[in-house]
């Protein structure tokens, strides 16, 4: 089983993350941040990665530490669950429409983290959620998951639709990248022989 559990405890957050890369997209995410839970649910459902997240954070300050630290823990869990990455497809991409929004995600599970972010959300908040935290999550997730991640909003006028399309697009790209390649199930997908 390609699964992992990560526990992260700091003065700002107490987090437990469990993932199973070969799941069905089952999820149970509770961070105390409603919109963020909704986005994590989308990430699990559309990647088919089973995901349980528990986060108790300093929400009396703001949501920043919780969102960033969950991204860190999920990235670490992905790295642990992938192991040596033998047999994975490695690359994934998705062009995802959601009403007015059209978001492109492309990623490489290269162990070389890099985020390219072309997602200008038109409002500062989605409900009470700070829109800038969408980028913070993906920065932390890509850094600690060793992911080269490109996110581009090609269209969009509604911040909720654009953010949700980003999570769904990354999920679909991730699903493709972590899947086993039946033609090379016993090989690491790199001419270097390691990722």
C-alpha cells in the first residue's frame, strides 16, 4: 500500500494527515476552516487519493498558519507514500473548466520543487477566507511534495470558481502522475535512475 501518516506539531498548529494513493477519493478533512475543508475534499475526491486531515490551529490569529502547515504535511505525506517512485507516470496535466473559470495545472513529481503561479483571483476574500492563502497552500504542498507545479488561470471572474478549479485541476493532474504505468511498473521514470 502506498500510504503515509504525517504528524506535525508546532506552537501554531497540531496536524495529523493520512493519505492512501491507491484509494477511491474518500475524505474526512477537518481544519476549522470551512472553505479550506471544501478545497481539501475536492483534492481528495478528484485525485482518488484517500485523505484524512485533522488540524487544530491558531485561528484566533488568522487562517494562514493552518493552511500553510497542512500544505507542508500533505506534501510530506505524498513524498513518503511515493517512496522511490518506481513505476509512477510522474507527469500529470489537466485543463479544468468550472463555469466562468478555466484553470490549467501541469506537474512533475521530480523532487525538484518549483511553483509557477499565474492565478490572479479578483477578490481579496472568498467568504472569510483570504484568497492569498490558495497560493500559500500550493507553495507549501509543492515544496514539501517535491513537485514542479504550474498553475495558470486562463479565464475567470469568480474567485470561488477559480480557486476550486485550481484544486480540482491539481487533483486530476496528481491522479495521473501517481498512477502506476503498466508499461514500466518496475522502473523509475528518469534516465538518471532516481527521482
